[in-house]
């Protein structure tokens, strides 16, 4: 009788945990927990409870072990542990869809993923990729907030990946909304061979301390640019294509450029390269913010979307940061940077040029 109560109690506990997990959209994790708790209850009670042993001693009857129950319990525990391991190794990929609706699902062989190893969660921003105004901005950012919250609530216990082709300001906003664990896998599309590639880890060159990728550095020393009296400054980041001075004339402000030696499509190939570039850009933003009269930094990115996403994570709206505005580039001279998103002390706002 005691064994039955213990088993029922463990089962009830497992069901409560499963309900909580299901409510948080973690149904697989809930099932694994239920298997483990039920299996433990069956295993423990298969040897008889303390009360059973006392009665057995008083009645001079041996307490026999229930080997069928023991075997069943061990099997359930094994299934639960396997499911936990499977869940933790499963990859959930966030895909910010833009003008080109590219999906990892259609290219999973490019990155050696089978259909059971990952799931893809999309935020469809394609309708916001061409034109933008205040109303559409409000719709897009509200959609991103809801989807990002759902993505991280659903995937607390799994590895997270990222890919996307959405406008860079919206991509940066999505990164800004990130409240979860770090992204572990990044996937970029190579349009020339029409394949996806996963960012790897770089290695130092043989007999050299240099890395396999180009350094992101200032094109012109800061002390040669007149910043003392500037209230606004343009910070250009040239990774995939060079941002030229003629392209930033609409801002009528000093131009500071961070660039790799030869900007090229898909220049970012490694995770450590990505994080190094993010740190260099953030440090430059903080450095420029130390200028006594500076109020606003116009941030122009020519890069893969993973850089904008990761940079959005470190751009906060605390009081020590100056206003940073990231813009969307259009291949049109009037103006080239048509709209952007401002990250400032009041939060984030839409900017139309």
C-alpha cells in the first residue's frame, strides 16, 4: 500500500512538472522529467518500503524484491535521461526572414544537420524589408518582441542558432530584445554558391601569431578627425563592402570608419572573429561617446546580419550611452540611408530621413 502511495505521489509530481513545462512550451523536457520521476519511484519501491520491512520482520516473512517493477523503473529512467541529453543537444535556429526568404530546412545538408537535430523558428519580416514608416515600425518591433520572448521561453534548455536576411536595423533590434542564453551557432548564406555555411572557430596561422581573418581597425586615426566640437558623428563599419565618404554626406558630420583590409561578401567566417568585431565596434562607440559635446552616433553597417544581431545584444539604453542610430541602406541616392532605429536613454525609436 505504501509503495502505491509513493508511486502515485511521484507520478503526480512528474505530471505537475510536465504541466509547467508545457505551459512554457517545453513539452519535451516535461516528458523527460516525468519519465525520470516515475522511474525513480518504481525503482525505489521495488525493494519494498521501510514499513514493508518492519511488517516482514514482525511476521517473520521475507520481503521479496519486485524485479519486473525494478526493470521497468530503470528503463523509464534511462529513457528520461536520454531525452534530457537529446533536448540539450538539439539546436533551435532563429531565422529573421527578409527580402530573400531563405530557410535552413531547405539547405540542412550544407551544414550537416538532419531534420531531427534542429528546429527552425521564423520571424517573417519580409513585408517590412522595402518600405518603412512609423506605423510599420510599430508593427514590426511589436512582432519581434513577441516572437523573441516566445523563442527564448520555448528554448531555455537547448542550444540556439541564428540566421537571417532582414534589414539590419530590425536585426539589431531583435538582438537588443535578446534576454536568453548566448547564441552558439551562426549560419550565413553564400549567394555565389547558393549554400549555407556555419561559422567555425579560427586557428592561428602556422608559425605566426596572426589569426586567419582580417583585423577590423580604424582607417584614419581619431586624432586626425575633428571631433572636439562635433555634436554628431558617423561611424561606418566596412566588412562586406566599403562605405565611402560620398555615401554619408546626408549626415553632414565627421566620418569615422572601421574597416577590414579588403571588404568582401561573407568576410565573417568564424565565431571568435564575429565576437572580436562586436567588441571593437562597441569600444569605438564608447570611445566616441567620451567626446565632450557629442550627442549622437550614426552607425552605418556594411556587414553580415550576424554582426548586427550580436551588436544589438550589447547596445543598451542606459544613461551612460550616447544615442546610437543604426540605418537601413537603399541603393538610391536620395537618401541612401532612408530610415533607422535609435537606441537611446528613452528606449528605441523610429527615425525617418
